[in-house]
C-alpha cells in the first residue's frame, strides 16, 4: 500500500499591483497554499498581506507645489495628498502637462500606462517614489 506524505504547493503573484486602500495607496499581495496531508482531500489556505508604500512627505509636498503652479491655484484652494486633479480643475491636457513637469522635476520617465492611472497627488507621488527607487537600484 502506498503512503501519502504532506506536500505544499504555493502560488504567489509575480508582481504586485497598486491598489487604493481606504486613505492611501498600498501594495496588496496574497499567497495561496494547497496542502495535501493525510486526508483524502486537499485543504486550501489563503493569507493576505498589506504593505503600505506611501511616498515621502517631501515628494507629496513637491507634487502639490507643481500642481498648484501648473493649475494657477490660489492660496485659498487646499491641495492635499487626496486631492484629485479633476476636482482641482484640471482637464486631460493639464494632467498630461503635470506628469511632464513631474518627469522633468524628478528626472524620471513615466510610462503612458502608469500616467493614465494617475488622478491624485498621492498616486503621482507613489509613482515617483517607485520610479526613483528603481532608478537608484539600477
């Protein structure tokens, strides 16, 4: 008679994507484990981890400054990390110009796909931090 030994199979995402989580952005990754023990049917367990990857305050402040300047916003208009470009009066062309100004200011190159996903100050700052991290790692 054959004997069964415990085997674990783990599936993990190749890359984690950014998700907006309540008040900020974070990376969400999950691990799925499939265990065969001495039982005839396997058990399925999942676990989720949330890694907060908020940009530095200096980066957020600089993005706020650039957006305020580009959109010619008065001092009475509040610009925070949660501010959406569209609610500040930006149209699609303004948003493209903001991203171009950010690229120039930080010495980065934002892919078109990522640029289309940027709609808030925090999202822009998170993308900048990620690209700066990749740039220094290379």
